[in-house]
């Protein structure tokens, strides 16, 4: 089983050998330097870092429904 976390700037997974967190994919317009600058610890980088597709309108609305006060989503 693969566990990943979708955070505001990227998708973070875990290195299978060291079990340390690593960047698996970047959200559009985000750089690895930006992620590293906004993280309080060192992240590894997956051998191949993809760029995610922007959310479809229905996915975006579902996320907004979970955050009606817009504390986490703009």
C-alpha cells in the first residue's frame, strides 16, 4: 500500500527504504525550492517528480464544501 498526503503545494509520500517523507508531485506553478522553504524539516525528492493536474470543477467544489470558511482554501 502507498500512502500519500495532498498538501497545499504538493503531494508528499514516503521513501520505501528510509520511510522518510518525500515530494512525489508538485501542484501547478510550485517549485521544489518553494516547498523546501515552507517545510520545517528536510524532505527527500522522489526519483521522478510529476506535476498534478488542477482539480476539476466538481473536485474543487467538494474541497470548498469541506472548508466553507475558506481557512485552508482560497
